C-alpha cells in the first residue's frame, strides 16, 4: 500500500480492500498546513501559464502533475507542502 486515504465512494460495484484511483490535475489541491486526508509533497517544478500555475510535486506515491487556478499565493520551487483532493474528483480504477 502506497498511501491510505479515507473517502466516501458512491459506487454500485463491490470494491476490494485496496484500489487504484485516478485524479484530474485540477482536482488536486496544494496546501501549506497538514490536515486530515493529506499527503506530504515537495514542489519540484512550478510554471505560470497565463491564468493558472502548473506544478509537479514529488510525493510518497511518485511525481504528480497539478493545475492550480490560485495565482496570487503561489508555491515556490522546493517548498514543502501537502496535497489533498475533493472526493468528487476521484475515479476508481479496476486493478
């Protein structure tokens, strides 16, 4: 198991104890303070692309690509952060 998150899944199929998930890059949120259901990460790439920032973070599950519409309080290269996501953006994958 790479990471443990608790999420409410409204799914008709029976799920195993462990599943893989897919998240769209814009559904992942970068935060400065640790909360429930978050994971530590480090900003390894940050690019301003007009109306949003695109980040690559390094985490215990590997590198993740994130798109953030927050352009005022952006994150800096090598900054230690936490990432979390909205449960509604989760897609369950069959392993």
